[in-house]
């Protein structure tokens, strides 16, 4: 029955029928393909096919939770065979045969059972699953250099570009000898994705960046594999569109192969891999495949695919094609093929029955254990160890005058000095982004760093935030400590999924086997007089605070900036933390606090001997006591700190003593400090320069409620509006007059 192809039973029957009709032959194998390799490819394909059948069997009685299968894509096994076991792979969710072939490359005693166990544990959400530990069904295993990817809508492509970029960058720095990098210096990165994904903006960004890097003369050992089954869920890819798109990409060598031609596909994969490995230049392998049993789960493809399309795809079954190769070359008789098919099926079903009883994650603590580990003692010790930073190295970097001898510095100057010290302390650290190198950043924050450390460690990128973050993701994966800059907070929003779906999720979905150590510098927040409008005065950070495990630091003044930045760098290096360092643009060059010329917003830079003493742990606030500090607690951050301190000083003249709490960390919030300082006065005024809806203040108020705070509380926040141009901005942003009135109203209750 034609429509039965959507069921596992009919797919099984069709395979048996097709193999039974094969006629044994004596044709020889092509050069480069051995009998052992042909049999190994077939085993990998059989393993993948039976894993799909087992997944649907498990789902039939509620024990299988993820049934997006690889049936029809099994030709991707030839790509794995053309690669080395140590080449990092970021896989499409239909790359099951690739994974099975990669496991076999490790040389285990029973590769079928080993691969099946890994994948089935993911399907049943077993806590013993080797990469995500029951958090998701992904293809991944650090022992096999398969990096987990949780989305195939191209979100992993920028990371793959970054990993390939980092391999070559580390090779340039370290030479070809063995280094601390996770992969050999001549490794190449392989990244597979579907044909529909080629249309996604993230794929466009990655492909464009690939071409841009190649065009600039840099090396990029990256093999992209487009597994093209001609349909995205239920929408057909237009005939010839994928080929045209991939061929048109500059800097990308194009290879193509048909999945139902195992000999040709393997030969083409070998040529593509050899090209990338030898030239260190990128290529794409356009692998034409088919898709069986629908998109996922109970999807009934007969509802949107004509019968003729299904029949045509059945004639191109890659597993049947490899069986035909074995029979045509006399390596196996049809009955032997069926016997091996049944044997692999029995092994896979046996493993499925075994993993059914394995433990699941059963508590919130178990689920989040791998999300964002925090080892504050180790972070503090790491900073203490930096006190011995070479005086000679610092003198060579800073020239005749060290920053601690330069007198009081601004916020921007302090961040610059702290970045330089960070690069001296960690040779793996790299600073990059749009305009950060030659120009030194729009606001001069990275000025001079390229001259100090060279273009290998401080470099300009193309104008694309997705690609900037992708470079950071891949670089961190490869062992570097990336510090990318996003020029403005508003520019992050078109690329924020690289933080949410990729960076912050990596440790979670790899149980800590892979990390994304990075510190993203973001210039943002509002109060830039005479410049911008909302694209340069963005006061929305809700998306950052909503990302599990993300660390968000906001330095308000110079004497906090360096300690906060050093903590972020150390946490990234020690714990693999993903940190956002949000720098208030309006305070970059501010010098005065209370009156013009007082220089009270400046601060001296501390030398290495004082770093340990000045250390600021993640999630600890700073408290300013103004007057008696007994009457009112003002909780704020960023630009609100300076405004609140000015208001608090004026309130002293009215006999009111306030304590101003600078949160410093927006994620995680310094809840313990907030509760302590709030309880000390019983009156809390939250000053929030972000918006009333979705702003930081909501989190502070929720923390007070959760802790059972019973005092008075009020909130001053910016209006739910974009920030307009010019003087109109003052109409929607928090101002000192509003803080003063809010304080008086709260005290009058």
C-alpha cells in the first residue's frame, strides 16, 4: 500500500522486498573503498534505520519522547567515514547514521550497541545519556568529538564557523605541535543542516561570514553539509533553489552527491574533506537525500505529499542502495543482507528494552546542575594568583606609565586597562568586534589594545552581530577566552538567540562536557544627550535577565568596573560562564558626581597586588551610606546609581539618611544584599532606568515579596516606551526629580 510508507512496518517490508529482488554480482569496489568500509557503512545505516523504528516503538507506549528520525538520510554515514574521529562535528538532527559511523571509528567492541545505547538513552530521557544527561535528545558525545546542537534551524552554523576560525587561529599562535586545544591543529570542523535551513537568517549570516573570512585571506577549515531532502516539514524547497544558493556563495567550494549512490557519495565526501584539510579553506557538500516517515512524531506526510513523490523517494532509499552495492560486488548475498538487518534490529531493540528502566532526572536540582556551575572560591583564588603578574610584562604592555600610576580614571579608561591586564594574564583571551581594533571602539574603550597585543588577539569583524557571537561561541569551544563586543545593546536583539539558544544552553545540554566561556561587552542603556534615539539609547535588558545561567554585570563607576570585569573573565575561564558586561555609555567619560569639577566619579586603578582584596563575587551588591542611612533604602544600578547618590546627598539637608544599593549584578540579582539593606530601613525605593514592564525593578520587587519583606516599597521606572531623540528622552526616562519625589512620598506614608 503506497500510503503505508509513513509507517515503520511498511518501510520495513519495503526494504525486505527490495533486497529480496537483488541479484548477486561480481563487480569490484571502487578505488578507496574497501570491503571493510562498505560493511561498516552499511552497519551504521542499519543502526540508524532501526533506531528510528525503535523510537516509534517506544513512543507507541509513552516511553519515547523524541522521534525526529534520520530515515532516508542514512547516506550521511559516508561523510563520517571520510573524516577523522577527531574532527569536531556539529550535526543536523537527521544525522543518525553519521553518529553511528563516528562511534564505530572509535574502535569499540560493539559499535552498533554503543551507538544505539547513546541515542536511545536520549529518546527515553535517561539520566545516563552521554551528553545531555536526559535533558534533550541530541547527537553528542565529547569522547567522539560530536558537539551537541539543539536546533537545526541553522543556529549552530555561526558556532561552527567560529570553531573553524579558532582552530586556525590557535594553530597560528601555538604552531602545529600538540597544545591545550581540544582538537588536533590540522582538524577540520564539519557542520550539517537541512535544505530548508539554508533560507534562515542565521544560515545566511554564517554563509556570508564564511565567504567574508575567506575573501580577507584568512583560513577557515570548515565543511558544511547540506542534507537536502527537498522539504522543510511540509513545505517543498523550490526545484534547484538549494543548489543555486550554495553555488552562489563566494569563498565556498561546492561539492554535490546523491545519497542513493554510496560509492559516488563517498568519493565526493573524500574529495571535499581533502580540499578543506589541505587548503584550510571552506567547502559545502550538497548531499541529496530523501525523507521517510514524515517530519516527526505523528506527522502524516500523506496529508501534504503526493503519492508520486513518496514512490520516487522510495526508489532512492540509501539503505537499499548500500545493500545493492554489497550484493553487486559479491560481498553479501541478499539473504545475508536481510539476516544482518534483522541482527542489527534485534540488537537495537534489546538496547531499547535495557534503557527503559534507567533513571530519569527527578528533581529541579538535578535538572539545573549542569546549567551554570559556580565555584566562587576557585574564581577568587584565580584572581589572587594574578597578583604575581609580571611587572616586566605590564611595563612592556603599558609603556612608561602603568594605569595605577596615571591618576584617577574614567569608567572607559578603567575598562581599557582591565582588558589589557586580562590579556596579559590569559594568553587565550581575544577581543574582537566591529571597530574595536584600529579605531579602538566608538567610545575609545579598546583604544591601543591592538597595538599592545597584535591583530591575532585584537581584531575587527564584519558588521553582523550573529556572526560576532558565533565567532565567540566557536572560539570558546576551541579553548579560547573570547571577549566580543556588540557595539550597542539595541544591536544585540537581532542576534540574541546566539546567547539564549546556543551559548547559555551548551553546558546544560552537554552536562558540562562542552563550555562557552565568554564575556560579551555591550555598550548600552540610555541618557546619551544629543545622540541617537532608541537604537543608541536602548534601556531594555529583559531578554538578558530571562536567559537561564547568564551572568549580567553593570559597572556604574570606575572603581567597580575593573573588579567586575576581572570576576567575569575569571568566571568564564574557571566555570565556563557566559557573561554579559553591560557598560553604561552615558557614564563612560563622566568625571563629576555632585558638582562640576569635583572629579568624584573618577577612581584610581588598582595594581595586581590589590586585585584579590578588591574582588567582587558574582551576585554581591555595593552599598553607599549617605547621612545616617537609617531612613530609606534606594535600590538601583547603572545610571541610577549616580542619580540616586545625588538625590541622597540633597535629602541629607532635609534630615533624611539613605543607603544607596548598587545592584552591580542584574543576573543573578544580589538578593541577600537587597533583603538585608531593605530590612535595615523598612522603606525601599526601587530606581529602575529600564522600563516599568519587564524591567529590572520587577525582579527586585519579586525578590522582596518572596523573602517576606513587610516594609514599605515603591518604584520609579522609565515609561514603557522606546527612547526618543533629543530632549523628548527626558519625558520617558527616570530623572532625579522623580527620584526625589518618590523618596518624599514614600517617607510620608
